C-alpha cells in the first residue's frame, strides 16, 4: 500500500532499462519503495539495472516483457500481480526511431508506432485492470511534448506519443472513482543515452528532474505533469500558431 504521502511501497517498471525509469525508481526507493519489478527484454543491461537498484536497498526482481508482443502481456504482467499487490506501474518504454530512415522505410515507422502506441495500449490496459482488481494503485505513463503538435523533424515519433497521450487521458477518465490513479507525464527533451547526439531543444531536462516531477505528482495525485513545468505555457502557445507560420519555425 502507499504511505501517508501517496508514495508507493512496490513498483513495477515497464521498460526496466529506461534511464528515466531508473532515476524514478532510485528516488522512490530513497523515500519508501521497497519492492521493485523491472520488466523488459532479458539482457545484461536489465540485470545490471536490477543490481544497481539492489545497491540502493530495494528487493528487486526482473520479468521478461516485450512491448512488441502484446499476446504475452497478460501472462508476463500477471506473474507480477500474482505475487502481491503493486502500488505503482510506471510505463516507461519507447523508441525515438530515425525520422529520415523511417520515412524512407515504412516498416521502421510501423515499429515506432507499435512500440510507442500499440504496445503501450496493451500493457496499460493489462496493468489498469490488475490495479482495478486490487482496488488501488497508480499508473504513471511517460509521454512527450512531441505529441502536442506535429513537427517536421519528428512527426512519426510525435504521432505515436500523441496517440498515447489521448489514450492515457481517456483511461484516466474511465478509471476515475475506482481507486486507480492515472498520471500522464509530458516531458520535453530529456538528456539521456536515447537522445545522445541529437540537438537539444530549449528547456531540455534530465532523468533526475523527471523523477522529481513524478514524485511530486504522486504526492499531489496529479493527472498531468509537465517537465519542466514552463513547457505547459510554451506548448499552449505553439498549439495556436497558424500552420503556415508553424511549418517555417526551426522545430
């Protein structure tokens, strides 16, 4: 069960090698979290992530999970919920893709969409039903400000995040009053291995800053969190820029 401040004692991470997810896990372990499940494709990186978190004092387990195999989600995640209640599920997997390559080779674009949207929809619904069955818990979904408006430089990735964003909002409405809290995290450019080599956008942030925002959002029981917070104003303005002008912006 969560503590008096709304922080979880047990955490399931979907995307167990995500830098943002691991930063969030470390922060929560430093507060109250004692049991962590890292779900991801079996790999040395997943085992290293688990060992790292054990060093912070948590009881950490790994579970095989593949976002691109929705048929396996019920079984894979069911194993975790069968062990004990889960206070928080953090959906943190996703891929950026390569915009130029993905435009040339549609199969790669489809992989981005299947990972970031189709796989996320499946995993979120399986997790939400399990949380609803146990009668409590939070589902935290990492989205992106890239989904707020299509940009020439990343519209394939952005479209997948736009779909995930709308889906998460709807899921939150569907679960309202059930005891399950759904929180959408809209982060801007995050400095990480996934974005290494890419040109930073203004107001770039870090995995640790996202982790801090997630903790605060849990305490406040927020439905939407922006990281950094000023992006809420920036994106609100960009949404209303006329399309002809917007396409000429260096975005």
